[in-house]
C-alpha cells in the first residue's frame, strides 16, 4: 500500500504547476487521447507502468509538446 501511495505522490507532485490549480481531480478523471481515451486514474490503476505513462504525459504537457 505504501508503494502505491508513494507512486501517487509522484504524480501529484508532477501535476503542480502543470495542471491548473483546482482542476486536478477533473484532469485525473477525464479521458485523454494520449492515454488511448482512458482517464489518467484508469491508467494509474494498471500499476507502475501506468503511473509512469501518466508522469510521461505530464512531462510532455510541462514541456509544451503537442498532446
């Protein structure tokens, strides 16, 4: 359980400054084309690979790459 909490903390920390404050929950629950039309939460639930996929997407957004 602690590992899952740690992984989710990584995502929350990465979201700071990338996703508009107050919109985090909406973003996490909204299907995203970059995630094969799954929501970030759905992808995160797949395990460590899903966590990394969401972090990678947040990096792309942060860097201004088209998504």
